[in-house]
C-alpha cells in the first residue's frame, strides 16, 4: 500500500511515516470519542467571562490602567515586542530574497525546504474536550513574496443549550524562510467575536513551521488579541502529512486552545491543507 502512494517499502521515510500515521490515528480517536460527562453551556460560560471583564473595565477604567495587572500586561507586551523584533532581525537577512524566488519559481525549491506558499487553503473540524461542542474552521492565505494577507472563520456550536460562537480574523502577514527547513510568520490584524454580543479586538502573533521533509511538517500558530483589558490567546499546534504523489495536499492533525482568563475552548482538530 505504501508503494501505491509513492513510498517504497525500504524507504528511510517509513519509520517517520509510521509516526505520522500514528499521530493522525490518535487525533482521529480523540475526535471520535465523546466524553461521558460533558459540561453544559460551555460557550455561554466563555462569553460570560468576556462580558464580565468588559463590564468591569467600563465601570472603572482608570483603576484597571493603574493596577499591577495593567503594569504586568504592559511589561509582557514590551517583552513580546522585543522577541518579535529580535526574530525579525535574525531572519531578515536573505529571507526576503528566498521568498521572492519561491514566488517566481515555486517548483524549483530544494527538497525539504518549506515553500512560501502563494496560496494556502485549510479547513478543519474540532471537537472540544469535556463538552458537547463542535467547531469548524476555514482559513485562507495569499502571499506575494514575504508579504501577504490571511483570513479565518471559525464557528463553534453547542446543542445544550442550543447556541453558537463565531471567531473571525483578518491579518497582514510577513513570512520568512531563513533556511531550507524553517518557516517564520509574523501576523498583525483584527479579530471579530460574535455570540450574544458582537465585538472587535486587535492583536497579532507568530507562526512557526518545521519541515524536515517535503512530505512531513510541524506547525505552531500563536495569536493574541486584547479583549476588554485582558488578552485572548489562540494557540494551535499540528503535524502535516503529505502523500508524495499529491504534494499540494496535506492531512493536518493537531490541537487548538482558545483561552480567556479562566475559560478555555480546547480540543483536537483534523483537517485538510492545500498549498500552491
């Protein structure tokens, strides 16, 4: 069967392929199993926490700006800015030229080098842990050299009680490929949260990719946005498995966590990624 999809039985890829298939199988198992005791009103509790922080901020905005937590947030933002600034400086040299070459000649990059994809489309299904909540997300990215734009729409829905919570994002992207195996993406944009209330938030983040082979990759996407006076975090990790005969299509299994204060929406996800 391995030979039928383009991998020889004696190929050195086989152990890593088994690991990739095992990880994919684990994600599928987690998606297939419903918790025996599921929390109810998970989406409502998450939005309640956001509304509570927003209401408290509106009641005494001055107090929050002068509080130690505000100071900690400022220090954290400064630290994040320093890290991102250092990252840009470390990878800027030569990376933009490589990205432009990938744009001009996408089929001539070296084997194992992560392409700066001109177009990336992704659709994923997620099942939240310890709850009766499902999620479906669609993301698209378009790049010209190192610069691009990305957008995502994510909907969670719950049966008890019947409700949904939507997350949408639009981002400007700056992508680098400092060598043949790593990929770094900086993102700045806005996020829309729509449930009982509709609200906008602004933030950014970083994406990391490691592609030891053209058919195997690992990704981490970290995003933050300021909602009320606190940070909303959206964190994704995953592994991509490509069939050599279909290099533009990958199966992606991973885990996603959206966190705001004490409330968390987290669970395994499985999807398809198309790149060109």
